[in-house]
């Protein structure tokens, strides 16, 4: 268009501004899966920020995760699972179920991607010893067979906290993920060994665990199953 400012550039600028604001809203809040950075900027500070004490811990209402448009379900505070979540919050006042689910989604995507790529370093940081041993064993088997894994989480449809438990200061939270994925394993000769190119809806139930008195804020994956 002549004599005026290109409309397409205006649209691109608006889209870019929206994405920047969206990323800031997601990355600028602590979800429970990040490691706090040291004050000098080198690596992570194991001490982390201290939680603010709360005399009467309560659970906020369910809301949509800022990281996606997935349906989010948090148990009623009066239910057994809701009571367990409030006990967790009583030990760690920084715990917040909706923020936890946002972090759980990020961990889910990272772990699925790292497992497909054989990224042992990322898996080691996010998995318990026993869970890592199972994942690492499958990666080693794939490498020996010359197989290549492709896994893509195309969309997260639903996330729900299904169970929670607190034993002393050790907390477990179980999350049900319903996602649209592409999972494909190719053999050494390029043929399809398992899976397909089609997008499939999958339901996974993962349990995350953390010692709430440990200054490391990472919740590690301790159990997985498919439904």
C-alpha cells in the first residue's frame, strides 16, 4: 500500500507485543519447578527465596493455566485430596496448586522432549533415581537398536490433581495429563517401528515428589503410568 504505513507490519508488531507480555506472565512467576539463580548470576542458588509464613493456609479456586488453554482441575479444599494439599501448603506456604500445575505442565513437556532426544542431563535433574533408571534404560536400548524416537506434545487438553500426600515433610502430588501427541519410533533402516504420524490423545498420570524442607525447590517425577 503506497503513501501509508504497511498494515502487515502493524499486525506483526501487535502480535510480537502480545507474545512478549504472555511470556513475561509465564516466566516471571515461580511455579515450583525452577531453581533460583544465585545473586551473582552464576548457576543457581540452593538457598532460594524464603517462603512467607501463613497462619491459615487456604487453596485458591481453580483457574486456567497461564502456560496453555488446558482445562485445569484442583480438588475441593473440603475433599481428602484438598485437605492434603492444604497440609502441604501448611509446611510450605509458597505452594499454590494452580501454580504447581503450570510448572507440572512445563516439566511434562520438558521430560517428554528430553526422553525422545535421549537428553540424560535434563532427565537426571527432573526425575528420581528409580524413575531415571527406567528412562535411561529405555534410551540405552533404543541407542543399541539404532532407533530414533520422535515425541511432540501438540496441545495440552486437561490437567488435574488426582491425589496428594504428605509424610512428614515429603510431599507427593499426582497429576493427570490429557494431551495431544505425536509419538513415532523409527528403526535403523528408517522404517516405522512403533507409533504413527497421526496426532493421538493420550492420558498420563504422573506423581511428583519433594521434601518441602529441602532448599532445592525442584519437584521430581517419581512415578508414571498411562491410562
